[in-house]
């Protein structure tokens, strides 16, 4: 047998170690360079409201990203040489038009390139509301002018929105004139308030002189009327009195007492209802029909869920059943006097743009046979809140046209642009900004009166 020489283990280990001048081969922990360009995600589907998303690119050398569409912006990232990756921030502008649009991002690295498709769905094109609205006003035997006005509103509902404006307090069109001078176009509708009917006949206010209303109608405008129905703070007979209000906490006037025979509330109510009816009859004789919005915002914030609600006006303070009786008493008194030139508008005060904080005020609704149009009053809100309000009202009152019966700034918060409100799908029959500090600015009016879906005074065709 041949003898085998064994090397001691310690010596073997010593010989295997590198000399002091030699280095061990480094460990390469880099990922293997890719052969081409890959991206994640492979395509981008952007939100209609725009926003940001991330695009991660893997390539053998530092890539560049460009977009040929002005609505797509790509912000550079940091290229990691060890992982061959870079993450771009892609910003996509909001898309307010209908239909969809598409673009692409091009990734280039040397001779390599890859495209990433970008698509974005626009707004859903508004359609005429699917409702079963009567073609006849609730007023039996409506005048030819009233029927014509109603027909005009109905024919435009869902395809056009009528512009409007609130008069400066009472019997004038000064606010509309200011807008006309600033923008070069007039709102189509001007709303007058009977708030000072108690003093009518004075040298500063005389509702029997219908000149301010006739001037507007003769210029082609639509007439609207409303009434802040003031009452004395304490018991009084009709006539000029000191200290009037429509705020329930400031008066002893009780709406429920209007139905108590001989009560001072009944005397006051009937006297001024008759006085207003006489003025409206003058308009009727002049061939002028009007939108008529009495006893607005009946519930006030009574149905606010998150804080102590209360009615804002005396006509709603005794609850919905009394309110509906008040509405009917006024309407029946007008009918008895021969008033037939009005389109009756009831104002719901429901969500106020915030459905999480409000409940329904439908209990105050006088009924389909008593109301032609349902309005909503909304301040300082944008397109989304408008759409919430519109859908809410249309769902609750599917057989009625729905109008934005008041709108405007809320403190320093401007109202949403009417072009955006319309594009969002809030297809109001008309809108009507309030006067004074609530009045939107000139740029807002520029947008509103130049929107292709908005009717201005020169376009009214009754």
C-alpha cells in the first residue's frame, strides 16, 4: 500500500489565505441591467378632476420623459444607478368638457423608447331631466302671458339656464344696470321685493307706480317677485308703524293666529295680502306675468342636524302645517281677487350644500297642485355642492322644474362659476345672485353671462 502524506489542517488554512498585498473579489449587489425599457403602470387612466399619479421606469441608462399634451405634466425624479429605476410624478389637469381625451408620455433612453398612453374621461353631458312636468301652471285660467312664461321656462329646462339678479332691496333694477354696464350684457331676470309695501305711497317708495317693472319687461326681461312680509314687533293695526320685522324672535306676531277670527294677526295679514294683490293686478293689466316666490326658506335651519335649528321667518316658526295654511290663504286670496298672472315658486331649504348636516324639509311643501317650481337657495358653494342640491331637489320633486332661487357670495367665499355648475350637471332653471355684499364680482358675471348655456336678457324670446 502506498503511504499518503497528510498536511496539517492549520497549515492548509494558512496557505489558502491571500497574501497581504492581495484583495478579495468585491461582491456586486447591483441588479442586472435591463435590455430594454419597462414602465409601471403601463397606461394611466386619469381622474376627471385631475391630480397626480406616479410612473416608475426601469431602463439601462437614465431616461427622459416628455409629453406632447399640454394637460399632462411630467416632473423629473432621481435615477437610481443600482436598481436602474426612476419614478416620475405625472400631473394631469382637470377636464371639464364632455366625452374623453387621450395623450401619451414618451420615455427615451439612448436609442430605446417607449410610450405610456394617458386617457381621461370628461364630464357626463347633461341631459334634459327625466321628469313628468305639467305643461299647465297651477293657476286655473292663467293669463296668456303667464302661460307663455311657463312655456318658455319649460322649453329651456335642462338645455339652458336663465340668468337672474335680485333688485337692491325693493322696486328697482339698479343692480341689473350695474352688471349690464360692467359686462355688456344684462341678466335675463330681475326680482323685485315687496318688503316695503307697508310704506307704499311715501315719496321714496310707491309700489302702485309700476314703472320700474314695466321698464324691465319692455326691455325684454323676465319679471320675478318676492316678499319679505314684515309684521309689527308688537300688536298694531295696519299702517305705518315703528319697529317691523319678519324674524320670529323679534315679534309677538304668531302665524297660527292668522286663522283666529278677529285677531290682530289676521287683520294685519289680510290687509297687506290685499294691498300686494292690487299691485300685481296692475302688472296683470299691463300684460306682465311674473315668477312669484312668497314665504321663502320656510324651515330655515330648523332641520339642521348638528346644531340647534330654528325657523328664520315668522311664516315658518309655527311649523309646517301652519305654514301650508298660510301659503294657501295667500294663494286663495289672490285667486279671489282675480290674480292670474303668476308662476308660483316654493323655496326648499334642505341640505344647504351639506347633506350630512341637514334633514328634509319636505313637510313644508304646499303640494304639487299649489306649486309650479321648486327653488333652492345656496351661497358660497361650488359645482359639486350645486349638483348635490339639484339632484336632491329633483329627486324629492320629480314633477317640478328646479331653480337656484338665490345664490351669491358667502362672506369672502365666492360662488362657483356658473359654467362649471352647469357642466357638473346642476341644470337649474334659473339662478339669481343676491344684492349687496353677497353679489358676485365682475369676473363671475363675465363667466356667467358669456356661458353658452346661459340666457341673457337680449336672448329672451317669450
